[in-house]
C-alpha cells in the first residue's frame, strides 16, 4: 500500500493504519512477528524514526507488543467495554474470544470507617462486609474487584459468590444481584482514572510495578439507597473503554 506523502496525515500514522488494517483483515495474525524496522523502512521508503513512531503508536493502541531481543509481534485484541451499557463479566469477555473465570480472593467482615459509612449510608458503629474478586480471561488476571456492602447484604453476596464459584460460572459482583430477591440495582455512579500499579496491585494482577491501570470507582444504588461501593482495577494492556456521544450541532 502506497503512502500519501502530500496529505495531512503523518507518514508514521499512515503506516500504523496499514498495520491495523492488515491485522483486521487477517494478513497479520495474533502472535505473528511483523517485519523488522529495517524491512519496514525499505517497504515504505521512510526513515527509521518514522517507523519507530509508527510502531510506538501501534503499541500504545494495543495492536503490537515488543519482546526484548525477539522483535515486535501482533498483540491479542484488547477487551473493548462500552461505557453506556452494563454487560455481564462473562459476556464482555466472550465477545472478544476470551474464556472468563472468577476467583474469590477474600470475603470477611471488617470495621467501618467514616469514609465508607458516608458512602454506604451506614452508621459507623455497624460493621461492613468486604468481598474481593479476581476476574480472569483465558486464566490470566485482567481485573481486580474490591467491594464493600452492609454486613447483611455482604453475607448474602458472599453466599451467592460461593454458589456461583462451585458451578464454575464467571461473575462480577453486579452479576450476583440476580440472586438477591430483596435488592435490585437501579443505577451506578462511576469515576474513571488512569493510574499505574503499585507493589500490592502488581502482585495481584501479575504485572510489573507501574504498569498502566484503569481504576474505576463505582457506587451501586437501589433507587436512592447506596448498596455497594466498589473499586475495580483493569489491566491497561488488556482493556480499553469507549463511549458514543451525541453532538448537538447548531443550525
């Protein structure tokens, strides 16, 4: 494919777009090594700096990954999660060819705090329940969930989590509400933040320290009553989020 050397799109971006199209149409397959920098320079008649910019851009978008001393390879597609819809954990991964599974890491009563008491609208004198889950794709950790509930609801969610785990069915806490007859989530308030993993999070998600992480904080409501506070940490090399926004154009 020829490059448009007089157009407004930079040459390195055009090369990245070509690589992306080759991946989409199957010319380049997952795990396949792409041509070397020298070969790409010859193919597109560009400088090595231009090729390196193209590869770096493709890496940032999750299309490629480098292996020290081995070369650059086609990456496994990231899990795309739409922000305007709430899918089950299993469905989100299955849509991208991953086999989902869930591990129950921790379930315990824990002392309340001023912060959590306010978020969950629970008297600080009452204990709360902490449920921690690991979501895996193809048996590899991809998201860590850390949730807090009132003590009574937390116990029920724990029991449902145990029952679901015994059936080898993947789940997040949102999937567990289907079995709670006395509480039904109606809306979720969420904030998104780009961050990096510390030592503890790196150990849980099996990634090097300071790896890119999407941190998503959620408050789940049943009408006006907060029922869950959840911190979710998604591996940046596995996930990307997207949203379609409508524009109100002036006449």
